[in-house]
C-alpha cells in the first residue's frame, strides 16, 4: 500500500514537471512568434516609412529646440539678464546705446558704483557689471586715476614733432612708447610723421631728454619742440 502511494506521488510529480515544461516551451514559442510578427510588421513598407518619419520629426524637433536655447543664451549673454530684450538700440561701431550710457557716467565719475549707474539707467545691477567687464576686456574702457602733472612736480610739458625715415617709422614709434617721459604718441599726416607729448620737471630736463634720449633713437631725421605754457582744457569726455 505504501509502495503504491510512493509510485503515485512520483508519477504525479513527473506529470507536473512535464506540464510545467510544456507551459514554458509554449510561452517561449509564443514570445518568439510575437517577435517575429513584429519584425515582419516593421519590415512592411508602410510601417517602415512611418517609423522613419517619426524618427525624423523627433530629430527635427530636437534641433529646433537646441537652436531656440542657443538664441536665448546669446540674448542672456548680451543683456546680462533675462527679460531685457530691446535695450540694445542701434549699434555704433560695435557699441550699443546701453554701453554708451554706462560710459557716459563712468567718464564723469570713474568711482560711480554699478548700483547707482543701474538705478539711473533703469536696468539691473548685474547688467551693468557684465557690460563694464565686457568693455574692459575688449579695450573700450579703462578705469584709472588721472593725475595732474603740474600738481606732482612735472611743470614742463612740450609737444615734439618728429620727421623719421620712411622705413623706420614703426621702429621709432616702438622705442618712443617705452620712454617714461613720453605720455602720448601718435602717427600723423603732413610734414611731421610722429607727434608726441613729453612731461618733465624743468626745461633743463626737457633739453637733456631731447638731446639725449630722442637724438639717440635710430631713424629720426629732424625734430621740432613746442613748449606748452598753460593748459586750459585737458578732459577725457569722449562720449557726448
């Protein structure tokens, strides 16, 4: 009796395992059949074209989104903040209306704070800070202390006109800009090619400078010095 029960149990377990195996095989076959069916459907001309169209539209939308983000980034970079579109105005030699307003305040008072400038113009303080930083990086603006020469003992100022050899004009200019006594150098038209302004403490020092340092520069043919007796205007207000 006990032996028959054991045999029945073994047979039952064996049948159960066979049923489970058949179920697994059937499920695997169904999944395989489903994959094959989907693959065949995707290979159909209509389905394939539709899928490619969806991919193309998705890529096109993504590209347009990137272009939009890039445009907003450029606006933010130029304005310094969101929401200030339309403040640029017409550009004058790469500088817009907002830059000119900032420069006009700083040329009158180089110590004016960004907050005060922003309040007077009507923009954010961050905008002014970014604009000033950009102007300084591009060489448009330099914030320095302007010293009065005569108040610090440089009582003699003169304009010196120079005639130089045509092939050595640039070499002369490079040497002149390195001299401490020279505060201004320019290339001009007319009889004299180079114009410079000299600041020294006395006329004796001016004579020694002309006869010594200037005469020693190679390429200078002739010089004409004009002594400045009194200065009536010496401003740096270029923005009117």
